[in-house]
DNA sequence: ATCTCATTCATACTTTAGGATGATTTTTAA
DNA sequence: TTAAAAATCATCCTAAAGTATGAATGAGAT
């Protein structure tokens, strides 16, 4: 049986919880046997689980990307010396396949045509495009094309 | 005396902590007096403080942002040298309005947005675009954009 | 080894785009 | 001034694009 990555994560967190509870019991035992004050035990517990909460929150929140556009004047005329902006492509995290799809999209192909061109299903193309839109921070294919051309992601 | 917003936040959090510890003591009292199981008390505490941790993390961390600095190259000679292909525009019989629509289309606007931009109805925009497609001999807006840029109808 | 990421595909659904057709109102040029 | 072109808008319909969610798998990285 296969587990989705989300389910696996859940299981990991559950196990982590279990381990922490074990730790809790151990601390409890130590303190009670040693007859230390209950307050110290409570404080330790509180700190422990507060930290756990912070950790979980930090792990689970996704970073929000803000794009700052700096205009840099360049005196170039031709598309002959086109050099893809590798740095930006890396920064945006565009995969090989996504770039291919973007390229074909910019050439005016429909999703159906792209899928036939790459020998994959229409759904796959849609998935790639959805991810592209989110990575490029756009809502439509025409916006994606505009953006990708202006920032030299594609020719 | 003035308090900076950071100091005020700190105070709020301290107070929140105090209140929570109070709550903790109360729960502890309830459980101990009522002679409930210690495990339930511990679980409640753990959950409480895990939640607290999550809340603190979400509140306190400035929204995790990965800032992408995009160096947009502004090709001066390109924009300066651009001369619309008037001959072709005449040959194709493109009207002023159609060119405007084409321009906005290439900038990534949706039909709705174009209509708002030009203060006409959505239907009007569709009509213009239909004529454009037939005149440019294309089937989709992405093709129209490709074609219009390649043949210097628009920038 | 195991975890992450890229790639693939599916289903179900909503929204937008595009096509066909007809009609009214301005402009514009003969 | 009147015919032609341009611009406007509508309705009905179909096709394509886009969203959301879940899932399977193979390749690399740790």
C-alpha cells in the first residue's frame, strides 16, 4: 500500500508526538521521584510543547515570494545574442519540462497541441501550466508569455 | 511615556503567557483536586502549549518571504528603433480599435480587463478580437500575439 | 535507505475564450 | 447626402483554459 506524502507527514508528526510524550513521562518520573516541585515540571512541559508548536508552524508554513523588479538599461538590439536568464530560472524554480511547455505556449500552441508535441496527456500539460502560473505569479497564459519574454526566460 | 510597537507586542505576549499559566494552574487544581488521571492533565497541557507555540510562530514570524530580485533588462535600442509595420497593418486592414485591443491582449489582459480599459462592453471586445483573428489568420490570442510581434505590428 | 522533487495522469468543476449571427449607431469618404 | 466602413452591443452556443485535489512513480540527493 502506498502512502501519499501528506499522510506520511501526518504519521511522522504523530510519531514525533508519541516520542515527546514518552519524554514527558520520563521527565515526570524524574521529578516526582526526586520530589521536585511540580511547578518546574509544568514549566518544562510548557516550554517543550511550546517549542514543538513553534517548530511545527515553521515547518508547515510556506514562504511567500515577493518579486522586486529592477530595471537595468542595456543597449542591445538583436535577438541573436539571446541568453536565457539562468539565474532567474533557478530562482523561480522552473523545471526543464515547465520551460518546454512555456516555450510552446509562447509559440501560440493550445494545450492540446502542446500535449501532442510532448507526447503527454492534456492533463499533464494543464498541471505544468498551473505550476508555471504560480511560479511566475501570473493568472493567464498571455501574462506568462509577456513576463517570460520580458525577463528573458524564453526567446 | 511612549512605547514602541515592539515593546507593546512584547508586553501583550507576556500578559498572554501569564494568563495561560494561570489557566494551567487552574486546570492543574481541577484535576488534582478531582483526583483525575495525571495523563489527561499532561495531555491537555501539551496540546495547549503546542497550540500556543503554533500561534506564536504564526504571529511572530514576519510572513516568511523569499525575495526575488529580478533584474529586468530594458533594451533601449529595441524600444527606440521600433517602427510599426504600417504597410502590413494597411494590407491586413487592421483598424485603430483593433490595434488597441491587440496591444492590450499582448500585455496579458483578459477580455474583461480589456473591455474595462477601453470603456466598452465585453461583447464588443470579443467582436474586435474575432475580426482580428480572421484578419491575422490565426485561431488563438497567443498565436495572434506571436504573429503580431514577429511582424512588428505591435511592440 | 529514505526523503524530496519532477513528472505523469485523473476527475470534477468553474471560468474564460471563441464562433456565428444579427443589429444599431457613428464616422468617413465619394 | 448617402453608401461603406468602423464601432458598438446582444444572445446563444461550443471549446478551451484554468482550478483544486489526489495519487503513482522514477531519479537524485542525503
